[in-house]
C-alpha cells in the first residue's frame, strides 16, 4: 500500500454547523480545487494518494463530509440529509478560500457537486461553481440507482469473486495474520466496483458510517436531477468507466444535460484513479488548465 503523505495544512472548520475536518495539499499559490469524496458517510483519505496527482498543479482542498471520517459526531437526533451536505460545501469553500470555486467530485461527491451547483444557482447556497468536474458520478436518478444496486449485488455474487472469497476463507489467513485477513475482507467487499477485482488491493481502505449513508439517500426520495441539470450553465467535465456498475447511461445523460460529452474510460470500473490513472488524469488536468468560457445559454 502506497503511504499517504501528510497534508501541507489541516484542521477543523469553524463556520459550519459542526466542525468538519479538512486537509490541503499542493502549492498555496496554485489555482484552488475543492475535492469531494464519495460515500456518502465515508472520508477523503480513500481518494489518496492517487488523487494527489491533482495537487501537482493545484491547491487541493478536501474534507471529510459531515457524519463521516474525522467529521463524525454522536448526535443521532440530528439526521443528515443532502441539503445539509450541500450547504456544507459552500461554507467549506468560503472558509478555506476556494475562489473561484472549482469542484472535482468523485462518485457520491460528484452527485453532491451537482446538488450544490443546483442550490447555488438558485441562490440557496454559497458561490456558484466556476467549474464542475465529475468522475464516475453516483446515479442521477432513483431508477439508475436501483439499476446500480442490482448490478453490484450480481457482481459480488459472481463466480470470480466467490472464488476469491473462498480462497481467503480457506487459507488460514485469519489465524496467521488477522490484519492481512481484515485487509483481504475489505478488498472483497469492494471488488465488484472494479473491472479487475484484484485491483481492489490498491485502494486505500475506508469505512462508511451506515446511518449517514442511509439518511442521505433517504432524503433524496424519488430523485431525478436531469431536468434541473439542464438549466445550469457551468463549465463541466464528465468521465465514467465503461465497466462501472453504475450505469454508463446515467453519466451520459448528466453530461448531455450539462451540454458536454461524457469521456468513457476503457477497462475501467468505478475507481479510475486506481484502475486507469493514465486515462483519467491527462484529460482532467487538460480541462482544468483551460480558461473558463461562458457556457452557451439554451433558449
């Protein structure tokens, strides 16, 4: 496992309703980016160290979203929904000086970026993003999410992953090396996200706070972002792995609504920064280097 370098700066926010842990990488004078992790209910560290490729040219700011990682808290009486998460995005960006606001969102973080952009454009959140870069976004409709859930269950029950699971269980690793067994169990739990299940060994392990994940998805109800995405006029970038269990059609529909093409990464599941960095980072960095031009308005 590649070690994660320490951040250049880190701490807890003071302007959000609850303190949120943040970390910053890269040159302080470089163009800023706000990186939103997936989950929901996870933490930023599982994007590292691979996503630090962005810090070579940018001041990369990221944080553990409310209820996950080092931003967990014990008040079960205060359910967390997507509105709270979206509000936090603008507060974190303002407090940490991510201006102009470029959002790079991965998985749930990409959906959160879209939700925030919708809220900000409507005047219900902070600054409207200047750019929105979406990496393997979570499904943009409830129907696409249901399709993803069915596909992920199918993959986890596939003969290939079942054979890997049986091999580990019969290896005696649990008794010989409990930590290595725990790591292998984690890898098997996420194997269905990968085009090649063996690549799960290169993903930094993480935990999801289940009640946060459930409360946020529940708060979205029977959601469909596509009609509202079509009213946004933002500089956007969308990419998606062809073998991602999340339907490619979901990201293609989101890209179309945003007025851009979806870049499809081949031999790639849901984790392109691990599986196909050579297909992910060159076009993403090229997009981030381009001057922002006004998005053509649709009459």
